[in-house]
């Protein structure tokens, strides 16, 4: 039998969602003794990311009925002045689950096409067509594994950049230098070989060879299952604004060193039955071919006004109580510009007020250029990595973690109405000063007066992008306005394989909206407009592939509870020192979650700093002067060598480190070396585990 937990903590936290994980890191960082428990076998709760097989297990788990704790094992631990509040043993935040598969269930062993056969596939085409070398799609790309350990900063990390000049997020491997050939050059070499072989062959006169695009490997359900570990499917679909509160918190707390990020490359919209790319930055506006010169001037004038609209109150005060859509009409914008601004830049509904629309537009514009030419970032391996990063920070500073460990009830003092302890599933009583609880743990009697909202979600696996581009490694966000009155606005996020969320040759598509009905009823109209749900159509011609919609290979629909608008006083008979945390909301960013976590922390510990900066492991202790250089930039994880600009030391708070590194560099250039041979960074006493996902269900980490 595993050892029992310590019997006394300052803070007990139930659930490992994003909000609970942020609070756990903040409490641990200021020296509080934190016990972080989750009854699930995985981190992040409703914010989790799953492999394909993990998602299927989650679906089965959600179908099981919820129940409350039984009155056994804790009665003899109560005093006369105490009572218990039984907790729910299962979360009922997800409903209306529907799974649809549009691919064959047969084995795909006889359907796979070998790489050599794909490259040498050729056909005789009409006279006059050129010979085109074939390069296997996706070949030569670097494969990056899971987030690196806390002792080193992985490529693609966030830094508080002093410059707003955005590096481009390159996803295509660089051409290797002469004499330094590696796997990245193999596709080019093989292509030349194929071309020379074809040109040197004996062919009939007046004919040339046209090499077709590689045959697409037919994807079956068994192939998806076989490659299931390549998927990281989020239950919640969000992006991070580059100047949003979550990115600022990641940078401030140094939690960003536990994760990797990529720039979102495209902002799309659905207009006049077509998917179009939205010009949002200055460069995009002037390079756009879909806008006339007059429209470009009108758009730039309006966006310039939005950047500092507070300085021009005469422009909007008469409309501040009206709708943003009505305000846009007064600016004499064309229909296309009106559509772009409202749905793809401000990203607000028709009901949004003028002030809300102006603030949203200003925020969007302020986020441009910090890390790329769009305002958004996406964490590699899915959004579920972010709660784990904060859990890791908590563990580094002494937090205790237990997965698969339930809490049966809270022990409440009858007079003070404060929670004095919790009793876990093994009957152990654990004393505490405060309890943070995911709202899904609360029993039905506490939630009888609570009115929840609902979110409609869909997860699709598709075979191509909704908008064809020069490269297939695009991360896109698409806004689809209502087709008819009463329908919701749908947000579509499309992820490529370079995000480490789906297997090569597929895309992972997330659809989200505020619920009106069941998820499938809300989202099916958009899915039918953007995708084909029948794989029998195959339109391939020699040298040119007909334009067609992406095919849906597999789909999941479900509704998720949104408790973000529920305040603490809405929960009945809740002990005064028990703080419920809401789950995910329907917004694109995580600002509400961060704001609520900060608010709870400030109620617990007034005057304490919220998530103060944590030292980098390599900066803590050195035997000699200086230390190893740090990879402190934000770069593309698919690029082997990040640029000098990205790797430059830019943090104002690290001035002493920069001086030490400069001194070391100067001595090295002069041939001096007075650093002892043993000079190397020492590991922290509480060095983080190799992976936050290491499950130790019954014991502390």
C-alpha cells in the first residue's frame, strides 16, 4: 500500500484545470504548502488534450453516470461541532456527445503507397506539358518531441521582446549548405534523380512525361487509430493573444520556458460563399489583391483611428450606447470592409456595443507584430500543455500532486462555516486553511440556483485545408457569421501537423460557438458549407487537381458547460474559505480565466505578488563566473537554427546575466579563461520532473 499523504497543508486544490493550476503555481511560489489533487487520470480537466485513443476513452468516461460520495469511512473522524459537504465523484460538464466516422473501417495495410512508388509514379500527358519533379510532401521536416525539461529553454519560447519586429514563422526546412547534406536535402536529391531518369529514357517522339502529384495515401479508421499518438486533441479550442494576459503571465512567471509556441499564420473569413484571407496588418492591407486602392485607404484610416480611439471621443460618443455594427455603417465602409472589421478583426457579434467593438479592434491591433504578422500564438501539442506548465511550476516550489485520487467530502465547522479539512477516498483526513475547487466537484445542492451557459464544440479530422496555400503548414482561424437570424457565429480553428496535434497528411479542425441547441445542430450547417462528408468523390487530373472542399474523415460533437459567468454567491451553502473555479468559456482567449485566478489569489493572500518571476535553473547557482548562454527567444520549432534576433538577450530583468555573459565572451575572444573547469550550473534542489504527465496516482510527486 502506498504511503499516506501529509496530514496538513495550507491550500488544497481539487482539479487541475487552467485556473486551478495557475492558482496552485501562484500559492506555491510564495511558500504556501499546496496539495493539488485530481480524481482523473490526466492533467488539465476540461482543458485537457488527448491522443486519439485517449479521446475515445474520455468519451466512454463521459457517458458514465455521476454520483455523490457514500457515507462510509469518515463518520468516526468528525467532531460534534463539524459537518460534511459531500462532493460529486464525477463531472457532468459534457453532454450530447456524438461521434461520426466517414472513413473505411477496414485495415489499411494494402492501401499504403510506398515512398519510392509515390516518387516514380508517372503518366503520359498531352503534348507540350513540362516535366515536373516530384517531392514527397512533408519530407525533410524536423520532428520535435515533447516539451523540454526545465533546465533548458526549448526553441519557440516566449520572451518579453523589446522589439516589435516580427520574425516569420518558417515551417519549410532550410536548404543545407554545400558539404553538409543531411536528411533535409534527400527529397531534392531524389527528385533530381527521378527527373534525369525520365529525361534519359526512350520515349516516343512529340511526347513528354508528366509526373503526377504523389498518390494520396488513403486514410482509414484503423490508420488513424494506429497513428493515434500523433494526435493531441484539445477539449477546448483557443488561441493566445500575443499581448494577452496569459502570455504576459507566462513571461512574467517564467512558466513559458516549459512550453513551445507557434505563430498563427492566417486569419480567414467566410463571405459570399467563399473562404477568404483577411488583410489585417499594414503589409497585408497594401499587398491585398482583393481590396481596391480606395478600400485600402479607408481600411487604414479606420484602423489608425481605432489604435487611439480614446483620443477622438467626438468620433464615437454619439454611438457609444449603440451597436458596433451600426457604428461601422456611419463610417461609410464597403460591405467587405465592414465584414472584415466586425467578424475577423474585432471578432464581435452583431449585439456587441460600440465600445466593445472598438476595444476589441484596438486589442487586436496592439497584438500585431509582437511575435508575427498575426496577433495569435498556439502552444505546440495543444492548449492542454499550458495547465501542465503551471503544475510543473508548482511542483518545482514544493507542491504535492496526486492523480487518480478522489476527495469524498469537505469537513466544515458548524459555527464559523469554514472548511477545516478534506477527507480523501482512502479515509485520510487532511487539514487545510483554504480550498480551491473546480466547480464540477460541487454537489447538486450547492448548484441548485446556478444558471449555466453552454458551448457547442466539434472536432474534425480532415484531409486538407479549408483554403489552399503555397505551403500545407498553415495555422488558421476562420470566423463564419450566422447564415440565418438566430444562428450563432462559429469560430473555426484549423491546425496543421507542425503543431504536433495531428498526423501528417491531415488537419485538426475545431469549431466553437455559444450553444443554441445541441452541438451537432448548431455546427452541422457550417460543417456542410466548408467540408465534404462523403469520401466517394475523387477528382484528380494529370498535373492539376480540381478545387474541392476538404473531406471530413472523423467528427466529434459535444456540448460543454460554461460556468464563467457564475459568481461565488450563486452557490448555496458554500463554506466561506472554499473558492469555486469556473471552467472554459466560449471566448477565443484565456483572459477571463487568468483574471479570475488572480482575483481568487488576491482574496486568499492580500498584498502578495501574483506569480512573481521564477529564476531560470541555469541562473541560480554557479561555481564560477558567468554561465552557459541561454536560448531566450521565440522561434519556429520547425526551424533547426533560430535567427540571431530571436536568440538575442532582451529581458530587462536579466541585466546582470547579460553583463556576465558579455564578460565571458570578451575573455573568450581574447583567449582568456579564468573559470574553473568545474564551472557548470547546479540543478535546483526541487528540479522539475521529466514530464508533468508522469502519473503517480496515490503518492506525492
